[in-house]
């Protein structure tokens, strides 16, 4: 009787599919990621976590839906209007856009009927703006340095370095009544294009500086700041407030008196990462918060290796967009919280300024300025 031949599948074929899946979709990517992690030169530093832990600053009044009832100014004509400066003499709003244009905006009763004019193109990326004592506009241009633009539109570079170190990210500016210009260089290491690396690195690369138009001298007032950002001279001219984005705080630098040159706390542990700060002439500072602080970012602050992974992702894949609940945080002259305007649908608001009864918000992503009527949509007491 002939025997039936059997050809059982080799044992290897039974396990080939799961084995190949494990190799190609788990082992290889993980191994490659580990090699990339080891070879990448990005070296984040431990942050002073003890200065970040503790109760988060909260406001007694909130508007949690800033977008509800808001209007859009200059839709499509204002590409990422990072800062907003108001000229009370002319009634014009000035803002710097990502295409290099500083634009002038005539705001009418209806936001949709606002007029937008291309004024001057700096050839760089204008960020902070301030009106000078002689009708000029002073610009912190991320690429070009500190600029002065005359009424006729002539652009002059005032300074682009200090102590032999070039500015890498000239960020914000304000002017004292004596004409001294105060400004920040967010990072002397990273440009605007790579600003996220400065924050992820966790090293104090920022500087606070002054420029005297009379002597044309640039002075470094403070070194070693964690992404030096917004700046506002106090109404009595005795101090200025500056923001450190990475550390979620604003501090006070004394300009006069026995404490001249010293630094004090103004407000710590903000509920988001601060950008620009504006004084409204009515006793309040308005601090733009680009994003809320998420549990994941809170974890990343404590662990440099997480920030290194995020930096590698940013370089090779793209940074995940997790920013939300952006808004504006109002505090009084002592740094005490007064009101918080924000919205879960907002991200990367960079400035907030109160003009009349309206709050005007600029950003680094939206193609317009957001306007909110504060009388019609006030912040309400929290329960």
C-alpha cells in the first residue's frame, strides 16, 4: 500500500508574519530612534524646576470663550500680526507681519470695514513695536535687530549686537519718557525659525538691553534669561517688567532709586507661557499667553530627555501642535491677577492690548487681529 506523502509547513513559515512585523515595525524603528537619540548633538539642560512648582496663578474673573462675540480685523491682509501698537494721535494701529510688512490699520466701528495699509517692509520679521518720542516707530526685528522707522518710512538699524555678540532673535521693545529704548534678545543662540529649540534646550540664552539714541550706546542690563520676551516700562518710569517665556514668569527690573539694577518678582507660575506684555494706561498690564501648560509639558520641564526627543521630532518629523487655551492675562501694578481671557480654540496669541473698550489680540499664526468688546463680553467672577 503506497504511503501518502505529507508536506507540513516548515515551522519558520508559521512564525514569519509576526516575526517580520516585530522586526520591521518595532525593533528597527526603536533601534533607529535610539541611535538617532545618541548621535544627535542637542543637549537640553535641567531647568530650575523648584521655581516652577507650586500653585498656578489664577484670576478672580474669567472669560473662557474669548472667540464668542469677537470680531476679526483685516482678515487675509494681516499675516501673523505678532505685536500691536496704538498711536493715539492718529488713531492708527501698527502691526508687524510675517511677510516683513509693518502695516497700518484704521479700525472702524465695524471690524470688517477696517482699512489695512502696507506701510514699510523691513526685509526681515518685525516683532515688537513701540512709538518713539519723535513720531518714529521703533521695531524689534527678529532678523535685522533694533530698527527705527521715520514718518517718511526710512528704515535705520540702530543696533544689532551687544558686547560683541550679535542679536539672534530681537523680540520686544518699549521706550521710556527720557527716550531710552529697552528691548529683549530672546536668544543669542537660536533664530526665530528655530525658537522652539531654545525653549526645549532649557538654557538661559536671552538678554535684556537698553539703547541710548543720544550716545548710540547699547548696554546689556541682564544676561542669562530664559527666552526673554515681552517688556513694558512702568507708568512712573521707575522700573520695567519683562517676561521669560520658558519660566512662565514676569519679573521687575528697577531703573531708578536705591534698587536700581536689581530684579524682583512680579508674577510667577502663570497659567501659560507669556509672550508680549502691554500697559493700558489704566492700571493694568495685559500679558499674552501663547498656550496653557499641559501635563505633558509639565513632565517635559522636569525631564531633559523628553525635551530632546521633542527637539529631534521637530528637526526630522515636525513638532506636534499641542498649544491651546491661548489668551490674555490681566494683572494690576503689583502683579495681582485681575482677569483672564482665553479660549480652547485659540493657540499662539502673542499680544493683547486694550484700546478703548476693546481688547486687540495679535498672533504668530492667524491672518488677522482678534477684537473683543470688553463691555459686552466681560470676564465674569469665578465660583
